[in-house]
């Protein structure tokens, strides 16, 4: 059993009802907490700071308001997972999935290698690794879309503290790539992915 933190943009009732209906069908979801607040202590960088700090193969554009809103909520989720002290799933509210597949993933989570810190299990941007099941990502860029991920509480604390003492430089998927390198985070992907992002497949309009 596992807790789910659900990242929600206020006003998007259709997608919220849909994902809650799906989650309530999952036997292995213990609890659901919806995060809607767009206020946190997270700070954002300027274009000049991006140019001075980020490697050349990272995007240097400033974060859009939509991506700032998302990052505030994810930042709060990291803190909550760290405080709870248990692995937890973060879903964004446009995620779509077969509840039976999510139940199977949660049931098998105990088989993930013990060095794991973050695990992505969605299909966002059609990014894939070779292999099946829990596959360690040894590439330079280890993040994918943040609609579906499970996080170890120790890693959540490390990520939260790093962000609290720094600034967010990019949209969260790219910013996590930067921090995974900086913090030497161990990242797994679950292959094949078991969730889809409704704002990518045309089910919902994109907000970013």
C-alpha cells in the first residue's frame, strides 16, 4: 500500500474527477492527498542566472508561469514525503492509467533495487530505456515527465533541501535533470511505462 500526492490545478474539475475515480479503483492506494497551493518558499532564477550557472546543453529560458505553478506544488510534495518518511507516488492530475497496472506496479515496488531514490513509470514524451521492469538510468539525463513518479523519503528530503537553499532554473523535468547530476541521484525507470499524460495525448489541453 502506498500514498499518492495528487498535483492539481484549481478549476480543472473534469481531469480531477477522472483521476480520483481511477485512484479509488486501485486496491493498493492507501491514501490520496491533493496539493493545489501555488505558494511556497521556492525561488526562481533569472535569465542572467541561468546563463551563468547552467551547462550549455540545458535550456536557458526562464520558467513560464504555468511551470512555476507546477513546481510550487511538486516542491510541497517533496517536503510532505520527507516528513511522512515513507515512499510515495506523485501524480499530476492529467495522468491516465489502468488501475490494475498501477496496483501491479505498487505490488512489485519491493523488488526495485535497494539503491533507488527516484523512479519514473510514465510514458511521457515517449522516452524509453532498454529492458523491462525496474531499469537503472545511467544516462546523463535521467528525468522524464513528472506526471508519474515514486520517490524515496530520503531522496525527497535531499531534493527539498537542495531546492530550498537554491533556485529553480527550468521547468521541473529539466530542473530535475540538473539536480540529479548535482546530487548524484540514483534514478530508475519502469519499463514499459504504465501511465499516459492526458495533456500530451490530446485528452486534455496543455497548460504549459
